C-alpha cells in the first residue's frame, strides 16, 4: 500500500497543491510551524476521517475559507484507487473511487496508515487505559467492546443497589455470565494480536537497535488468563473471578477485574520499558509495536521522531526500512542529509517544494 499523490485545497495553512511522493522514504523538512505536520495529517485523515491531533474539523479549514478538500490517489488491494474528503458547512462528504459514501468508516476498508508523534510516548509512560485502547483499536472490536461496556455498566449499577435489594442477586448472575462471555471475546482477540505482532515488532526493533535489544510484551491479566488459553477457558476464568470478588465489588460498587482492568507490559531486554528504558528506547519500542496492524502493510507517518534517536537508529528509519512507504518530518539540517535514497520535500509557510 502506498500513496501516489495527495492534493489539498484550503487545508490548514498549506498552499493549494498536489504532492507526488515516492514509494519508499519521504522526508518533509523545514522549520517549526511551517506546515510539515499538516501534510501528515492530510494523509492520516484517509484512515477514517479523524485527526491524530484531536482537532475539531472546522479548525482544519484554511483561514478565511469555508471548506477544505483533500484528494488522494493510492495503490492498495493490487490496484490504483482514489478517495476524496470534502468538509463544508459542518458536514463531511466522502468519495471512494468516485462513489459517494455516507460514512468515513468506509475509508478504513481501503486505506491504512500508522502515525507516530512525540505524544505517542504515552503508550509506555501513562497508565493501562492507554495501552488497552491501543490494542483494542488495532483489533477493531467496536461492537463487542460496546456490548461489554454496556453490560459492565449494568453490573456496576446493580453492585451499588444490591445491598438494599437482595433479590437482585439472580439478576447479577445473568449479567456476570454475559460479561464473562463478551470479556472472553475481547481477551481472545487481544492475545491473538499480541502473538501476531510479537515477532514482527521484535524483528523490527532488533533492526532499529542494531541487534542490541530484544523487545517483548507480557499481557497482565486481572483474571489469571494465560496467553495460550482458549476462549472457553478465558470465559470460565473471568466468570470465576467475578464470583470470587463479588463481595469486594459490592463493597466498592465497582468491578475490579476483567478486560477493562488489564494491562500490557512492554519490555526491552526483559525489563519494563516504562521503568527502565531511555526516552530513545521508548520511542523505538512504540515505533516497533505500531508498525504492523493490518494484513496489508500500512503507510508509515513519523512526526518529529528523529530528534531523540541516536544516529544508528535514525539511519535505520531513513535507509533500512524495506517494503513500506514512509513519511518522516524533521527540522535539523543533518537529519535529511542522512537519507540515501527517496524524496525530500521542503516546507516553508505552507508551501511544499
């Protein structure tokens, strides 16, 4: 999968233009606040229509304009394809291969990319919720996740009232059975994903660290679930955990165990990256984990990732990655000079050359 061209009209500060990237590494170079990240954002929107910068869509419209339009030609599913995003009058219109679509979700079926910016260090530095959200977005279980959350809310509501209404115990058991069933589906997909991504990410991290570091992931279950457990065994473990901790949950009015409380420990050389890794090592680990999330290799967007990596890691990102299209922004002159093959785009005041 790769971008053949990206056209933008009235998008943020970018001057109306069409960019033709190469199929391997593309360096976007320039001073801060010139529009480099805006170019990456314009590509990212074709993953599903939402910015990785958490911006409101009307803020993406260029100054004194009333709409923005993005058009992209890309190669995916062994053929050339097109997509278009038009945002005007607080509405978004999507076209894929010339056909109108009623939802941005259709974009995710055709085009995929992964983005990394300094803010994504939160994947390691912050709490378990960030890591759970990352892995759940990777396995795309939205309906199952929604059902699990609704059942969890029902159980928590019952826990708060059950001391006044003992007859609700039978109802509580029903919710617990359903919670265990949906929870087992979530955990099964999470564990399958970790198995799949482990070798891919480990191989990539081995390259970026020049064979000096071994990357690994450990799933930390609150229900004693193990990686090789079947879905049925996982369901039984979750249900047993809910029963064994019911009295405690009733005291606190909350469900203390289950997929919503689990964590993933990211390790480098068998040590927790959160506790022991340097900032450069943490960046490398997150990059490795994000590299492969779909069957078809995604486009890679790297926003200001070179600044805290040593020269060998920078060289790997710029010159050693194979079979991926990469877009990487940088400010330092010597960063772009390391690129041995590919394209360099210079951005100044929204103009891309």
